[in-house]
C-alpha cells in the first residue's frame, strides 16, 4: 500500500505534467488564432 508521502509526490508530479500540457495547449491555441488572423487578412486583401 502506498504511503501518503508517495501519493503526495505522485500528485505533485502529475500536477506539474498537467500544467506543462496546459501551457502547451494554450501556446497551440495562440498559434491557431494567429493563423486564423492571417487567413482573415488574406481574405480581406482578396476582396
């Protein structure tokens, strides 16, 4: 059976991992938004 200390350590590592993924997802979303904005400008110029 796991001790509380081991569980706490695992949870801290899991939280850190989740935070890393979360920040990567935010960066990805920002990149997607920038690409959408570029596409909008290209559409605007083509009018």
